[in-house]
């Protein structure tokens, strides 16, 4: 079990809520193209400087784009 899994399990036990999790504020988000030109690198940074990067294949990236478009559509509908 990883440290993040242990923290999540502790929070879920404490709150008696299996959907509970630790959530950090997001300060910065970057998407870069890797040197293989097939993978994107998604980097997230919190205000205190914690940084994590993920390798994202094209299918995953397209899913992120679709979910972002869906959220933008919901926000537009709420505004109107």
C-alpha cells in the first residue's frame, strides 16, 4: 500500500465515508508533448510546490479534452 493510499484509507475510516479523499488546491497545470511525440506530460502543481507529472497517451488526452468540453458546456448552460 502506498502512502497516498494509506492517507486516503485513514480519511475514509475517520469520516466513515468510502468516497472521502484528500484534496489539494491546484496552483498550476501544464501539458507538454514528450520527445516521442506520442505521449503528453500532464503536470500539476499545488500552491506549496508539490508537483506530480503523468504520462498521458493520446486516448487518455482525448478523454480529458472531452471532459473539459463537457464541463464548459455545463457552465455555459448555467450562465444562460
